[in-house]
C-alpha cells in the first residue's frame, strides 16, 4: 500500500471521529455516532496491519507482515478478553468508575508507546521529538495514576472525602518541580534512567493531584483527565509521524476540555475551584459534625398515608436509587400514585448520582416516561406547590449547605430546593453523609421524615402499604 | 512531516473539537465523555506501530502491554458507551407513545 493511500484512509478514520463526536452531542443520533466512532477505530486498526511505516534512517520498509505479528494479535486478544466482558457486565451503578478506568489505561498506553519509541530512537531522536515524548510520558502517567485514584474513590475502595494532609500544598509543589526538573534532565541527558525517574514522579504527581478532590467533583476530574489523555495521544502522533493520532487525540483533547467546562458549569463550580478548592479548605471543616441529634423517622405506612393525601409529589432520585437498583420499584410507586390522581414528577439534578446524566440513564432503563422527568430549573419553582418531596438516596444535591454555608465543599452548587415542599421524605441507608461528606441540615428539619433501609426494600413496602389504603 | 503542516492540523482539530460539542445537554455529558474516551483508544494504532519497531525484548514487552491497555480502552469504551445509549433508546420509544 502506498503511503498516500495509507494517509487517506487515516483521514477517513479522522472524519469518522468528528462525525462520532457530533452524533454523540444529540440524543437522536448519539447511538449512531458511537457506532461511527467504533467504525473509524476499526478502520484505523486494520489498516496498520497492511502498511509498514518505513524506518527513520530512510531505508526501505520491511515487507509484510509486521514484525512480532503473532505477539501483536495475541496482545489484542488479551485486551478484548479483558475489556469486552468488563464493559458488558458492569452494572449501571459502576459505569462511572469503569469509564475512569478505561481512560486511565488509555493514558498508560500512550505513556508506554512514548517510552518504547524513545528507547527505540535512542540518540537519533530530535529535540522536538524528545520534548513531545516527555509531554506524553508526564501527562499519560498523570492520567493513569489520577484515573486509578478516581476509580478507587468511586468504587469506595478509599474515602470519598477530599484527602488533605498537613503540608499537602508544599508536597504537591515540590513534586511538580521535580517533574519539571526530571523533564529537563531527560531532554538534556537522553538516557533511560532519567525517563524512568520522570515516569515515576509523574505517577506520584497524578495521585497527589487527585487526592484532594472531593467526591462530588470526581466526574469533572475524570472528564479533565480524559482530555489530558487525548492530548498525549496527539503528542505521540507527532513522534510516530501519524496524522490520524494527531487528529483523534486533538479532537478528544479539545472536546474534552469543553465538556469539562460544561460539567463544571452544570454544577455551578469553577474549574479552578474544583481542582484547587480542597487546598484552601481547612481539614477540620471537612471533618466537622458527627454529634448525635434527634431526627424524625417514620414507617412505610406513615409514608404511604402522607402520599395518599398529597396532590403533588416530586421524586428526587440519587445514587442510593442506583445502588439499590430500585428504578423499577420507584416507577411502580409513581404509576400507583398517578392512578390515584396524584400529580407526580421526577426532579432530576444534573449531577445526581456519580456522573452527569446518571439518573436519566437509570430511569430510562425502567421505561419512565420522558415527560415525567423534570430538570432542575423546571422543577425548582414548583416545590412551593408540592405536598411531598421524596428524596431517594440523594443527599448532596438537596443539601441547603450549598446555599448557606460558604466554604463547604459544595458551596455554590445549584441544588433541588426540596426544603420548599410541605413535607420531605428521605429514604436513606443510614445517617451517613453524602458523597461529598457534608452533614445535611435538612435531615433535622421538623417537616422531614426519614425512612431508613435499602431504597428498594423501603419502596416495595411503601407500595404495598399504599395499595392497601 | 513538516512542522507547519502539523501545527495547522492541530489548530484546526482544536476548533473542530470545540465546535462539535459546544451545545450538548447535560443528559448526554456522560455518554459523550465515554465516547470521546473510547476514541483516544486509537492509541492502539501507535502501540502496534511501536511493536513493529521493537528491537529488544524490553521494547517488545512494553509495547505489548501498551497494546493490551489500548485495546481495553478502545473496545471497552465503545461497548460501554453503546450500553448507556441503548437505555436512552428505550426512553424515546416510551415518549413517542
């Protein structure tokens, strides 16, 4: 195959990626967009097998097949065996962390590619190539280790609260300085050892960079790291002389940056505040509360009676709904109330759950009619006329502290103003605070009733109690 | 490749990337992030190229590791995005009724 044809096919794959992102931006075309993206990736992968990149010294390219052909196929098979079942079997609740993990391994792959090409080129590398290699290694490693930390936070393998330790800012600054120093070392000394030191320091920096980010902000960080990985792919495209990698990587980097900003806007956060907010907060503020205070807890029958005499009910779903897999039960409850002539709506906070749009996906799975889902701006003015707001496994997105307590990690985030409803029912597993780790004053409000237990079990009991009335 | 050509490609791709996602509803943030995530799995192409270049066992081992990771990123990413979007389809059908 001629190099012109190879480049042309690469360009076609690049166009597929543009169409994919475009398609993914609209509900009607989203699924097709994703398939177009997959098509582009398949074309790009197949075509590397039939075109051998000529070596740098200008000598002719070796004949097909590729060197190490069998090994390459084997490694792809291993990737498929790991990746496909993971993506197929993951539960909706765990999807955000899977995306984080996929992003991390992508960043790791980019860093490894850059390292191999660097070892391979040795002293033949131009200064520009070394600089791009350094960039890929640093950002790829940060993306890898950072994504692993976000994965652990979302999987609750570690605390979801911001991890802030004394002198944290100093340690991060020193690590960053060391990364920059090692980068300079690699560019001047051109050795394997400096590169490995650089990779190790970058991995450490990625960990330190994500640790102080509070739970609720994790999705924004995943999106940012996603954009980072895109840029590393573009940089490795420069070193490997591949237009396709430059186009694909840059597209992801640019769209990922915009997406990160859109997400931050949806949460009412500045990007800067998200990333560095925890540095300015004092650790003791975050660890506050915890003393015993009286709450009003009720039985499923109490809840059913309250609902039976309501005219308008707003259901506010959160991560607890996803954990309990209660989306079908909540729909059953809503249908039952509708059949009793009660006006029912779902109040969807843009970042309820662990990712923007998480609740929409979950409720769509239970075939909840689209017109019952109300976005935050739509539903907030109606809470004044709402008799009962049922908060199912949500906490931070209804926490008035976001409006009243400057300095708390979610301050400034728009919330669902359920406190304006005549009655508030919280379905909770325990008194544990939400993902952001902040106490919720609303739980102690006299008009609030708590129903403890797994959301699905509680809802099932409420449904049968309501049927009996 | 010429430096100027690369810079041109880069700058144009930045603008295209900004433009295509500038108006997206919050409902689609997660699938869009996941889809973009899958696209950068195309680093698989780079991993295959360096595996072909590899001269030592160390280089081969690292590039094979890169292939495994990149394949997981790419294939897993597209599959998981499709699964998310499959559920949206159910929703639209319901709304059409």
